[in-house]
C-alpha cells in the first residue's frame, strides 16, 4: 500500500483517522489555537512554523499546504476524529525520513491533539491505531516520534505502545540537533 495513492481510514472504538479535509478547519482551529497544547506539537525541522494558528484564515492556509504536501508525496496529515464528540480533535502527520542521521528510512509520527486529549490512555489509543500500519503505508524501517521530558502523559503512552527513548538526536536540514525522540523498531 502507498499512502499517497490510497489513504486508508483507520478506526477503533474511540477514534477515526482519515485524510484531513477542509470541513475540519473550524475544529482544527480549536486545536492549533490551544496555547496549552502548543508545547506538545513537534515543529522540529519545520522551517520555523510552530503550528500555533489564531485565525481561521491561517488554519485554512496551513491545511492548503498539508493538501499540497500530500499531493506531492512529502507528508500526509490525518484528522483525528473523536467518535463521541463527532469532531476533529487533532491531527497525525506521517512521512518517511530521508537523512544522513540514525533515523534515515524511519517513519516520522507527529501527533497533535487539543490539550484535553493530552493524556496517556487517549494518546495510546491514537498511537496504537496508527503505529502498526506505518511500515505498510510508508515503507519505513521503524517509527520515530518526539516526546519532550515534560510530556509525561505522552511518554507513558509511547512506552505502553512499545517505544523506547533514543540515544540519538535528529539532525535537521540546517544541521541543528533535536533531542527527545522515541523509536519503535
């Protein structure tokens, strides 16, 4: 399966993960304007974008870029839809890392959720839904995701899902070294 040719819809008892759509804009604005969620967003190597969007216009522009990126095979953004609330409460970004560091050929997993969803069981439900499918979807040789030291709930979820703290730093395109990465073989 190539995720850029056929993007699957993944579902468990709590969430649906599907390609982000423009109709998610208002819901996602609530995520990306949430100052309490901002510290958990992984903006490493993203050309200065910290993913804090205060207006619907800025959110729509970001979503247009996500669509363009999907169409060009750079990365894919999936909306995380809470089945009970019937609305998007975050996104998952997936891409294959091509680099000269220890993470070459790994799939990058970014999980951005509204602050009320930044708790271990909820994050585990999302991570365990997507992680087992990443190799098939991206052709990657493992998974890489970020959890800073203060992200204690996220770290608990990652440990439960089988991730371990990496000894390596991610080397960005400018040569900057980022830490706080967790991997799953």
